[in-house]
C-alpha cells in the first residue's frame, strides 16, 4: 500500500525520547518507522520528539539562573553543531536562527527576575532545536516531512488553584474532541509531520511547558485530539518493566497492561511513561505502546482497554525526593474543620498532596516533587502558615516505594517477606490506595538504596508477583540485553532418552533414573579446574553404587557423614584407597568415629567437647578441623550451615582452646574445613571462604589441606542461571596464589548428580476442586522431599505428551496424607493430561532417593542408571 495521502484522517503518533534522537542511526530508524507505519496502516504519521538527551537538564540550570549560563549556552550550541556535522547538514542553514534565539534569551530583560514566561521560553528551546534538525535530516533522506510548531496546536489550560509555577511550567492541555481542530490539522500538506514534545501555547501567547518528561504527554494529547489508531512511545528500554530495569536487572517486561495499572505504575515512579500521558489516551480509547528505538523489532508493552485482568503485583516503583509534612494537632479528629484548615494552607501555596496518613492527633502528608515545586522557600512559607494551627515537622528527603497491581488487599498474606524487609527500615508512612491498586511505603531516601532488587525477588518468591502469567509478564531485562546464561536442554528431552524413560516407567513407578553421562560431564568440568588439588564427592546427595564408581573413575574421593555411608563406599568401591575417603559427621555417636579411625579414613571434628570427652579415641591421630566462619549461606534457611544458630562447626573464638586440647593429646590438625551452606549462588563466596581459611591456617601452622566445602548450585528453574564455573575457578586461582602451600580441597554433592536424575511417576487422577485443577502422582513427598522441606522447585513435564503444548495450569500433588505433599503449584501441563500418563520431575538426582522414606507405608522408589560413556569404573 502506498503512503497515506495527506487527505487521510487516520493517524499514528510516534514519540521519540531524548536518547532516541541523539544519534544519526536513530534518526534513520525514526524515518524508517514513520514510513513503515504510514505504508502498513494507510495512516498519516505525526512524530513527536524530545530534546537531545541531557539538553533539558542544561536548559533547566540556565532557567534557574546558573552563574555559568553563558558557558552552558555555548556548550549547547557546540553540541548541536557537532551533531549537525554528524548528520552531514549545514549547521548555520539549519539551526542558525534557532541558536541565535537561544543566545538572545540570555540577554532578555526578564533574565534578572527569572520570570516564569522567560523560563518557559528557555526550556522549550531543546525541543525546537531537535525537531528542526530532525526535519532537515529526514527531508535530506528524501522523506516528505512537514515541521509543525506544537504551540500552534496545543493550548495550555489553567486549572483552578494551580500556582503560577504550575500554570507556566507544569501545564495540562485540553483534549476534548474538536472536529474543527482535527480538520485544520489534517489540512497540513505533508503526509508525515514532525513536531516538538514538552511545549504548548499559554493563553498569553507565550510558551507553556508540560513538566519534566512531558513529551510523552504531548504525544498523548495529539493522539487523543487526532483520535489516532495508536500512540507509540519510543524510548531506550523495550517497554514498561516490573521495576526500573536499570536498578533491578531481573525486572520483567510487562507485555500487556490496562490503562489503570499502567497509570498507577507511571504515577508511582516509572519514568518511562509520563503520568499525565495515559488519561488522554484512555479517555479517547487510543491504544498505547512502549517500544525501544535501538531494538525496534521487540514487541514492547501494549496498553489498551482490552488487556486481560490478572490479579497480583505487576510492578514495584520508587519516587525519590518525597517531602513529608507531619502535622501534630490537638484533639484534631474531634475538631470540626481541622483538616479543612490544614488543606486550605496547602491550596494557598498551590501544593497538591499525594499520600495521607492520619492518627488521633497527627496528619502526615507527602508532596511529590514531580507535581510540585517544593523548594525550601515554599516549604518555609507553608510551615509558617501551618504553625498557626498545629506543630509542623518536615521530613525529607524520603523515598516512596510502591507495589502496584490489582487486588492488593487480597495479596496481603503473601507479602510477609516484603513487610519483613521494610521492618528493618524506618517506615514513616504506609498508604493503601482506595482503588486497591497500590500499596506505598515511605522511608528515608538513604535507606532505599539496594532495596528494590531484594523486594522484587521477594515478590516473585512469595508468589505475590505472578511472573508465570505469560499474558502479562515477558522476559527479564537481563535476558533481553544478553546478560543471561541459559541452562542447556535437559538430557531427557532427547528422543532416545525419552523413549528409554517411558519404557522404564512401564516397569513401575515411582522410579528414579540417573543419566551417567551427565554425572561424568559435571565431574570432568570440576576435574579440569587447575586451582583445585583434591576433589571429594559428598555421597549424601546420592549414594547409588554406579554413580559412586563413575565419580571415582573421574578422580574424585568420597566424603561420608555416617558409618552407613562409609560402609556403602567400602562395599560399592572396594578398591578406593582410604586416603580418598573423608568422614565429616555432625553429632555422630562415638562408635562411628571409632569405626572411621579404625578404617584409616580422614576424620573431621568440629567441636572441643569430642576431644575432652573421648581423649583416648583421638590421641596421636591426624585430624581435620571444621570451623564456623560466623555466617551461613544457601538456597533456603534450612540449608545454611554456619552462624550461631547452626549446629555445625567450631566457632572461631574456640579455635585456640581446640588446638591446646589437641596438642595435649599429641593430635596433629592437618586439614581445615568450612562449609557455609548449599546452593550458594555467588561465585565469589568460595573465594572468600578460601581466603578466610587461608588466614586461619597460617596461624595454626600445621595445616596441609584447606577444604572449602561444596554447595555449588544448579539451575532448577528456567530463570536460574547455570553456575559460573569460570568465575568460580578464577576466584579460587587468585587466592591459591596467595596461599600456594596448601592443598585446595572441595567436596560438592548436588552439583555432580542433581541434573542427572529424574523421578518418574504415573498420573493417578486429575481432579478439579473449586477452580483448582490437581494432577495426582503415584510419587509423593516420601519419594522426593525437597519441595515439602525447602519449597524447592523441580520442573514437571508430562513425558507421555512431551510434544503437546503445556498450556493448562495444574497443581501437582502426591498421595501422602499431608497438605505439604505438593510438588508444584500452578504448573503448566498439556490440557489432555490424564490418568496413566508418565510425569517426570526433573533435576531430582541429588537429595531425591537419598532422602526418600516409607511414610504412609509407601514403598521406596526404584532406581535405574542409564547412558554412561563406558568410563564409569566398577560393575553395577
Ligand atoms: P525518554 O527520554 O525516551 O523519554 P526516559 O528516560 O524518560 O526516556 O524513560 C526511560 C527510562 O525510564 C528507562 O531508561 C528506565 O531507566 C526508566 N524506568 C523507570 N522505571 C521503569 C520501568 N518500570 N520500566 C521501564 N523503564 C523504567
Ligand atoms: N525534554 C523534556 C525533558 O527532558 C521532555 C521529555 O523529554 O519528555 O524533561
Ligand atoms: Mg521520558
């Protein structure tokens, strides 16, 4: 279809923000997109642009009377001239006149008083410059663009009670449908038009400004007035996210929102869309989209009236610079008209109040700096007036942190972790909006740093933010910008392995199946790390003989925590030299130490009492010592194995005492060990443990081996990144260089075996109860305890229907008579899932069978091993 003719009355409005207009190739994108939209939709296109990025900040400083204004103007001129050179345009011909206007504003008679109308003229120059150079460039590229002065079309409307500042520098415009306006606008001859955001016409003929970030609103006004098909906001992020992606890299793209939620997210701090830009579009029924100029092919965020309503938190946003005004009155609620008196004084100063909290004797309100001019003069005047009726305290600067989403009230029970996090800060005010769309906490600005990423994670963790709802939530920011490493396709998806599993399932379920090649691959990856001298596999994760042999064949020793595990090792791998066996029990009975010492394996102790109570057992031996570095870490509170509340490890304060006791018994302490927990996600953790242990080893003097434990995580969910072995290994190498005299020892468990194992189970029943569909499995928490014990996640797949799309939502439960017998809630499985299908619980190779029990007198699961590469040691 050819470009729409000027006569077309269908419009699309495209708005490009500061960064989107500051580079030549982005103007090429603007031209291409405008033409594409016109061609595809048979519509006319109005492009609205911001000033080049950073320019409005400079102009604001100049309007505020900065002492170095002349220099700033000179720099602005230079910046625009340089950009015109990049665009290969003649600077004087294109911008000569406009630059002269900018210079002249510095010698304007209104400068001294910093008159508001002069400030507005200054601020508006950025958009006038950018739109002028943009139109010239696009025309030079052969596009038929007309330049439009936005002030000719957008009239500022004066709202009652606005102060003079707002009436000039933070105005709104009337968008009531007006056929004459629309007709006149459409009469402009060019098919494509380019205009400025941010500026409008004041009733006195001068310029009026729409407020910082107001170019979005300009686009919305034009969209509403033109009854446009769509308003597209093109910016430097590919949509509205569940938090500012620059602060929370794990923020999710919000793919589709209704106007109300989008409004709330914008109002509460998501700078990506100006808060005043949504209502005009909503009222006129114009759909909006937020898109990324640098990545124009991404779908972005759509905002319209037909978006599906999904309850839950959609976003968390933050506004800085909030001012709280706390007013202490005497018997205020009983006093007729107290609040009226208070608010009359805010009105007098043209201040709009945002949040309100009240008690018997106190009213506290917040002022949002993006809606108000809240400088010290204004606050002093307000305080003086308020002092006539109450005691006033101004608390600033504060940050308002807001959770946005439908049905906040019904979510409160899921927010306990979030409340707990705020519990550590001083919360000045909590406010729940009466439209049930937001919950806001006001805290000191200084306390807010670093809080959003943690809150965002807690919201997902606690199910309050339903990120599995793919109709609303898209990928994470980090994923979009390419900062995420993906876990590989699991072995069991391969056709051959899948068929093998289905045939094994026919022999009966529940059944664990281990894929030996996966164990071997993990073992080899660890064996290839040069800084590590000795590796032990912690067999508590999975003590299947075939796995033990395969791991030993890769050069690992084995680490045991009980006599039973030692006996398993001696039976399964009889050829393993005892030096390659570690015994690291916790609160084991005396007889188990005696057994281990008798066998000649390396024993680790972690308390002084054992030496004191059983001196003859240990006299003259070589032992390792496990210390507690004073803190724990890990994927769940229940797997943290350090710190005062943990039963593991000798506290550092008692190391001296331990060593004295050992010396008296002629014991040599030759190994030093610490293990802080399981599933620790930061690669830096072990480097630090190594470093701390190195320091302690130096003091002890007899240490030969430093054992930094295990705890390496695996990616259980699609969102988990695979562990960064390279970063881990680099960190270890660095510390190794500082302590070259020690053997570095590791003892991972989960990392080697978790991904190798799956639990197969048959579907017993599919039952619907009051809106929740449950798939029953013949395996329960007795077969795989991790979900019940740690809220652990295991992917669930219907192996029988692996090629069907998994689009229906089910809870997956077992047959055990416990409410916690749930493998996963709201999991996606094929709609046809039915009795007899084989379900697969993934990544169950670690702490699956080894924790299984016969609760409810259900039998232990069966076990099979498949798929080794022949190098897996002894017979099975
Ligand atoms: P433009 O100059 O294109 O108008 P803005 O800087 O005004 O761009 O808005 C885009 C910025 O908004 C992003 O770079 C991002 O840092 C910020 N932002 C804050 N909150 C959000 C959010 N929830 N989603 C997306 N972006 C956000
Ligand atoms: N240039 C103006 C600002 O920076 C308006 C906008 O970009 O939205 O505030
Ligand atoms: Mg903006």
